[in-house]
């Protein structure tokens, strides 16, 4: 993994100095501590470009320095990621007459672009974001991988286009002011992340997954080059489907074992990471290095199951227990994210990455197994709600959430039940948005000051999710919902969390479930084979039943949760209250003091579990304290 940045401009005077480019690059040192480089286009006709790079060396350690050029120095690239089919591409390109001077996957992108132009992205199998400057055609090409594993931000202002792996470098490159986008804050409090193409800043955008951007002759255009299709193959029986899943996922794991540095795996003790480690053990000759994070609170601790998997596959296993003092890492996380990010599992993910980096440089993960094979409990809720939709209206009215008793279980069962029943009267798409929202619309409106409410009254965050329901078309509702998650929750939350936590520790994370061949195979399978009755991941579990220890195979899904409720009522109570009640969120007129105080009081007295909402507010506050926003 690496940090990338650059700028293209109509005038050479709009390019940063070499010193300023290097300063912007230095802000990404954590993403690439092994080296750096810069490139400035030669004097000549406009436009002009400058590229920067921070390198984490994974493949071809001696010769993979970037920015890298083609044979005659007319095309240059700064690249973040891994291309797993680069050897096949290299063979094809050499046969076509291209000459390679390194053994890196970066060079394969350059020559693929020379042959196929913008369509080069369609031939890349991997995770990537890159900026490519074609000096012959005075063209800048930005691209991001299909599922959004690697981030890419950009800003187009005053005839210049700047880009980077993180927003902080863009401000140095083009000198723009930091202004908060009110719609982005509203979306953040709905989703616990800022959804693409928005960023928290006005004037800075995220390039969405599966898109590329072309800057040419002062104009910008974006294109989508890949879209997942749900075309169910009804002719495939269960045995054939299991065999194809096993073969495709094993090949995906094999591709991700290519590395010139030590390699291991995250192991949670859940289905997905256990499968990945099991396949790694089948392929490699030496014991796999595995890494696990746990908690003292038993309801959140998976260490026991991770140990079972480690014992089953005879791995070299490492584990660590995260305690409440781990909250001290939150300012660091706020700094690395560059935006508010409200998923509290970023805490253990950071510590897991930190521990893992002490032993290896690359780690495989089980990310996306739930989205691909219907593993989340909420997909069962979608199915159940669909059945309830068939009931006559008078019977559905009996599901009145107001008639349910209050509850403050740490896992919030009663509150989840109320949220479920609250969504029953709504259309399925709006219902799912309600279930996924951290703050419901009425809660956000009650939270904002009247002045700030006016700034967010023109749009709704629901549109971000609804667009993907529209794209899913007439496929069944559960498949459509998994598609929505693959396009929204996965890249904006889970993959962002892993990218930031791993890059903060200079660790590369690879996800075999995110290989396009795996994702497309999963999309071709009938939903009744993935969610059979109320049995989640039915086909995936069947395909690997001989590999997974029985106690893991039959356990309930736990997830990578954090015991926020007891932490906020205990050791972290003062920290939380001080930041929320005395912070800039209230002082700058975003939030009403009484609304924040009510959330705190209800949580502290045990009346409600507002742990996730309070965490989202806290992370906004910590981010807001670190940046200097312009009014």
C-alpha cells in the first residue's frame, strides 16, 4: 500500500513548488514509510502536472520506486494498491512489444494504459487507486477499484485538479480553505460515515468505486466502468455451486499470497476469516501467522473461537485484549481518517493492525463475506418484514413500537426491536434506511440548531442509498439489499475502516472475498441458496463445512463490536461529557445543548443505550477540534 497525490493545472504557476509537494507527501508518510518520490512534467504546452508518492514496499522491493514512467518517459503514474493479475498482463504486453524494466505490478498498469487507454482499468484485477499523467495528450487519469478498497479524493477548482489518498494533502497542494459541507454532516449522522461522492469538506470529493476520472483541456468527466449484475443461474445445483465457490475463493486467496515481504491474516473466529485462514493453510507450506483482538467483556470477546481456528489450522497465533483505555487512540484515529468516522470497530481494527504489523507487512482479511453471501442479521429482518408486508393493514398496526417496553440491554435488543417495528409501515427502501441510520431523521432535526437546520433542509441522505436500490432493478429485495450494502456500507464504512487502521500502521490488508470473480459468482447464485429460511450464509457454510470447526460453523454471528455502553457509563464518562458539552459542535452552532444533554442523561441513567450515537458525536467533535474550518 502507498500514499498518492498530485495536481494538474492549466498554468504552470498553479503547480506547487517541489518543497510544497514534498510537504504534502510527508503528510502521507504513514501510508508509505519506505520511500518517496516526485515528478514534474517538462516545460512545454499547458496543462502541466506534478505527482507525488509515498511507498510501502511489497513487490519488487529494489525497483518499484514511484512515480514510475513508461519506456520513453511520456506517461507517469503514482499508484496505491496491488494488481493480482499483473504477471498475466505482463506476458500479454511483452508479446505485444512492450519492454519492462522492473518486476512490479505498477509498470503493468502503465503499459496496459498505453495499449488500451482509459479502458485499462477494466483489465486490472486487484485493489487500486492511481493518478496517471499522459504528457503526450496532456491528460490526467484517476481511477479507483471496483469495490472501493483504496480511497481517492479530488478537488477541481480554478482550472486545477488536485488529488490524494487523503484530503489533508489536497489543502497543501492547492491552498484551498477548509469549509464544512452541511449536507455531509447530515449524511454522516445518518450513516456514521460521509458517503461518496461527498467528503466532509466543501469542494473536495471522493471518486466512487468502479469509476475513473479524466482531466483534459481544463474539463473533468467521470465514467463508471463496472457494475455488479444479479443474474441468478437457476441451472446450477447446490453441489455445483459449492464446488465453484471453493475453487474461486481458493484461487483468490492464492493470488493474494504473492508478496516479497512477510504475510499473515486477521482471525476473528467467525466464518469468513476462518475460511480464509483455512485456505491459506492448504496453500502455504509454513504455519500461517494469525492475529486476534478481544475484550474483557464476554459478550464482545471472540478470542476463544479464534483460538479454536488457530488450533485447527496449526497457525502461529497472536492475540491482544483491548481495555477501556484504548479510547486514548480516538484522537489518533480522528487525525488519520481526515473526516468524522463513527464506526467504533475502528478501535479494535487499529489495535489489530498495530499488533499485526509488528510481525508481518501484509494481512489477509475476511471482509465482504457477509455482503456476498447474506451473512448479516439485518437480511433476515428484510425477509421477515417482507412477509409482514403481506399481512392485512389492521394486523400490521398491532406492531406498534410504542406498545413495547423500554430497555437498556448493552446489545440493545429491545431498541433494535422497536426500530424494526418502526420501519414496518414504510416502503422497503425507506425501512432499510431507517434501520441503518445512526440518527433517524427526526432525531437529527431535534439535534440541530434552527440556524444549522436551515442549511441541511434542501436534501436527504436517503438518496445515496435509494440510488442503489434503483440500480438493482427488479431483482429480489434481499439481493437488492446486499447490492446496496456492497455499493455503500462496504466501501464507505468497512473498507474505509480497514484502510485507515491498516495504513496508520503501514500494513497492507488484502481481501479475497472482494475479488471480482468471487463477488460476481456470489451475485449469480439464487438468494435461497445463500439465505435458506433463516439460515444465513447457508451455501458458504456448506461449501466449507469440512474446513470450519463445528463450534464456529454453528455459532451465532457476533460481529466486531465494541462495548461502548459500559465504557461510556464507566471509565470514559467524564471524557465523553467534557468533549460533547464543551466542544465546538455546540459552540459553533451545529447542535443544541439540551439535545446533546438529553442523549447523555438517557444513556447514563440506563434508560436508553445511545452508545453508537454518542460515539458518532464524539468522533465529529474530535475531528472538529483538529481542523481549522473557515466560516
